C-alpha cells in the first residue's frame, strides 16, 4: 500500500515537472510579448511628445501680433461728431447728442 502511494506521488511529481517546463516556456513567451508592447508604447510616447512640441510651436507662430489688434473702445472718451447738415430733433445746443446712423441701401 505504501508502495502504491509512493508510486502515485512519483507519477504526479513527474507530470508536474513536464507542466513546469511548459509553464516556463509560456512565461518566456509572455515576457517577450511584454517587452514588445513596452517598446511600442515608448515609441508612441516619443511620437506624442514630438506632436505636442509641434503643436505648441504652431500655436506660437499663429499668435497674432499686438500691432494687428484692433483698438479697444474706450467708454470714457468723448467723441466729437460733426452735425453739419443733419436733422436735429430737440435743442441743438444740448450738452448730450444722440446720433443715429442709418443706411437704406
């Protein structure tokens, strides 16, 4: 009986050793695939960094100059508008005039 049990354990041990060799081969293949994936990810990271750099350079090149900016309206500025020949409703000597521009074309 002891001999049968020992034989059984010996057989199981031998079968498990062959499974260990298969497992080792599988692990090697997984490691190779993982290295391949890591290399591809590193290459993608480099490409993304290069694209980001080009986008930033393009944005800086397309930035408009301050000389080309239109002047901002100043609400505190007083504008003198000639009323010669215009129709005036109300007191022509009033301190405030409201001017209406219309175009009927």
